[in-house]
């Protein structure tokens, strides 16, 4: 499941800012639910105290007043869902975050299989804010980020990290594990982002997550999820231009135009 789906649900209670991203029209909501079914979109269904399971929409009732969701293969989860009587569903469609709440849940039999039945939600959040859009960088582009970090012996050193994905909010980087020390919440000053055919961007980064990955060859690599701190308007514009141009090229290839 993608990182976007795994993220915690957005708190929309009392948020005027998010209201403009919310669908209320019954016809629009039904159409969006049908698109989720057509694309077999995986849904993270959150309930209780930070619990969740993976599900999918499997149908609408004939009167289109109710929807059906796959139950969890874990019957204990299904019992807790029914006891909680509320699901907060998060998914993604065409890189747009979709979120909706369900209540009045029932476990029913549908076409010989168990399913959750719930009234169609009265509103759905359809969120395409720029910071949620992350571009998976083509390997051929080979963008990089020069980090000013500290080595394992606490001496300053520059590290050349490969860019894996990027948004106007942050960047995911890959680098060898032993080149430097990083901590979650640590700040990296005076870094430089280098995107193909564009001006270098001076950056300040905050490390938000750290993961260790072992390649098939046995090589250990470090993946850093970093947030931009105080990104300049000019830097933001360069990143937006890179994302736009890369997506345009990718879409043209998929249509057979390149």
C-alpha cells in the first residue's frame, strides 16, 4: 500500500480551509465511489485507538443509499469495528487523496461473502493540496541532494544522496548507511538540491523518518524522509516546474506521444 494511504487521516472537524475540497453532492459522491470500485482502490479503514485494516469498496445497493466494503479476514477486527461503529476510510485515486467516514455499520452476507454495509457518506474529502503530491523520480534523471552532515566520528562531511521522490513539501533520499549519522528531528543546513537542467536549490532539511534497506546484492542503504524548512519561493517554483515537466513527459509516453 502506498505511503499516501498509510498516512493518518486528516482531521477535518471545524476546518474551513478543507471545506472547499469536500464533495457534498449526492451524484458526485456516487460517481466517485464508482470510480474507486472500477480502479479496485485499496482503502485503509481506521477505527478505535489508531487501529486499521485494508479493505476495498465492493458495491452499492440497488437504491444507491448504501455501500459495501470487504470485511477483514481477522474476525476479531470485524467485531471491534462493529462495536466502534465508525470507520474513517483513506485511499488514493489518480494521486488525489480521498477520505470519508462511515457509521451505522452492519455485517451482512453479499453474494455468498461477508461484507460491511453502511449508508453512503454525506461528504467526501477529495484533497489535492500540493504538499500531498509526491513525484516518483525517474531513475534516468538521477537528481541528487548534497547534504552537509556529520560523519560517524562527528566530523563535518558532505554526502551526495540520490533523490527517490519529491514534492514541494519534502524529499525522500537514498544513501549508503555508514557515511554519516542522522537522527529523526535533526536539521541539515546548507544542503543543495540538484535537478536535471534546472538551477541548484539551496535547502534546509529536517529529517522526519529513517529506514534501513538491504538490496539483493547485500548492500545496505539508508532512506531518509526529509521535510523542507523555510523553502524559498524561487526554490518552490523550480521544484514545481520539475514535477510538472516530468509528469508531462511521463503522460506523453503513456499515450504513445514520446
